[in-house]
């Protein structure tokens, strides 16, 4: 009862899993992402597993580790060792069970680094296969596959893929039963080093992608029906006529993410100047006045078409004209070095409260006048 993920990258393999284990009605935290104890320096392996029988899965990983210790260090030998260990162990357990007993099974994703290769393997007892694309196992597999398809995950560096994989696992944890607790995330690099990401890293990167989702869900989509074309057709209808996104659009996402990562590294290294903080603030805040103008322009168009009444149009116009005036004041304040960040933050918070409240036009104008003073 879990969600596990793994992805082969251009310079490593990313593996990720939740830590929730359900034993009957009892839930506990268990580390499902483990480094296999291999003595040889020629072989490194890290695994995540999904099963309803943790004892069976743990024992199978022990058998696999033992066989890998006897391989010659090449990928062919290591893969044979995993296949032999899996088949032998499953056969020994299953043949002693009678027809009334359910055979224990397990799915395991193994990042395997050998002297001549770096590969991701999928064990679905008793079969073993090589994986070239992101793979998900466990209760939340379907949702994870859907989310991964939105990002076009392939041919990207491990450091770029890791936060996306962590975000996808987080989405599953928040929406699927039997998935949850803290996330484990690690990268198996081409040199054999296993890098375990901290909880702070996982939390911050996951929150970044959550914020993008919140922005789209809370600001972009609600305003789309209000944006009316000259033909009277709203933007959602226009988008619908576009059909499915073209594959080449999704394929550009990894390149864009890599560009942003490279730019960040260049800024930190002092190779290119960072965007001044007040410019960054102004850019971030710019979405609010843009959204307000969208509402004002759309309500005007809807009023001209006779879709909304004079009273409704007047109320909307008064409220959002007032908010737009506050936005202009805040933009000026951001450019003024004498105004501290706390004052600006309080003003932005005030605008957000105005946006979600529904005062009358008269109340809004009074509040706006007081704030401007």
C-alpha cells in the first residue's frame, strides 16, 4: 500500500517513495527506499518496493543483494543475478503453499549501476524487465502516470527530474488512500554515489510546484470564462477548439526546466547578474493588476452585450477600479527604496482580502479612499 516512483535520467536514476505502511488498521512509517548491501565497489543498487507483504518483499531484496555480491560487476551478470534470485525465491515460497493460500507478490524498482552501465529495472515477481521511461508502482500508480504525462518526463538531468518526481508523489499522497507520510527521495549517480535528498529539499521543491498549480487553479482558470472574444466566445471555448496539446509542446518542457536550472547556477556563480529584488517583486505582483484589468474589460464587454445588468456592471466596475488604484500605489511603493518590505506585504495582503471579499460599491470606495490616504 504505497506509491513508489523511479526515472532513468541522462546522468543518474531518481527514486522516490512515500513512507506509509498499513498493517490492518494500524498505520506506521517505514523507509521503502533502501540501498542494497553490496560488498563489491563495481555494483551499486538502490530500490523501492510496493507490496502487501512486507516480509516477503524484504526477504526478496536480501536474496537479490546476496546474488549481486556474486556477480562479476557487468550489467549482464547483475541482471542475471536479479532474475535468478527472484525466480528461485518465488518458486521456493510459492510451491509450499496450498491452493487455498494466496501467493505473496511484490513490485520493486531497482536503480542499478555496474562497471559498464546504469539502468532501471522493474521486478514484478517473478519477472524482471529493463525500464527506459518513468515508472510508478503502488496504489497511486494511475494518478502518477497521468501527472507525469503533463510534464513530458524524458531525457533530462537527475537534478531537474528529482523535484518533479517528488511533486508527483506528493500529489498522489494527497489524493489516494494508503499513500502518505514523509517522502524519501534519492539519486543514484553515474559514479555510483547515492545522494539522499533532505526533507527540507523535498518540502521546498514540492511547494514550488504546488504554487504553480495553485496559481493556475486559483487565478488563471477562474478568469478564463470572463475573457470574451469579439465573437462573444469565451477563452475556455477557444482553448477547447485547439484539441489536445501537440507532443512537441510537451517535449520542450525538459529543455525549459534545464535552462532555468542553468541560469540559476550562473546567477549563483556570479557569471550573470541576478534580477534586482524590487523588479522580481514587481513582476510577481504584476499578475494581480492584470487579472483585475481582465475582469474590468470582460465585465464591460458582457454589459455591452446585455449579458449582465447595469447594476451588476456598476458594482463590479467600482470594486475593481478601486483595487486597480491600490495596485498602482503598490507598484510605486515597490520601486521606492524607502518603503520597507513589511509595509508592501501588508498592502498586498489587503488587496488579496479585497479580491476575495464582496463589499458593496459604496463600501469599497470608502475602504479604497482610506487606504490611499
